[in-house]
């Protein structure tokens, strides 16, 4: 799966529940329990699965240039 023009970005309001990490097909998300999820830009393909399952609705897909 090739990288898209988009990348997932986790907001500061992340509740570190791990839902996003469990559904990521590229294992691009690591969760620091009690702190927040972090996205590895090299692995993220911008599929949006993480954003769909986030119970706090704090994951957005943005253009790669804006995230870096």
C-alpha cells in the first residue's frame, strides 16, 4: 500500500485508549498509555481507519506537508 497525500494527526485531547492503534493496518500508531497516541509518518498511509474508530473524535487526516 503506497503512502497517500494525507496523514493522520492526533489532537491534544487524545484519551490514549488505543482504539486507533488496534485498527491501523500499517501499525503506524503507538500509544503512550495515559498520555496520547503518536503516528509514525513513515508508516501512515492515510487510510482513515483510525479516525473512524476514535471515540474522542480527535484524529484528523491532513495533507502531509501540513503535518511535517
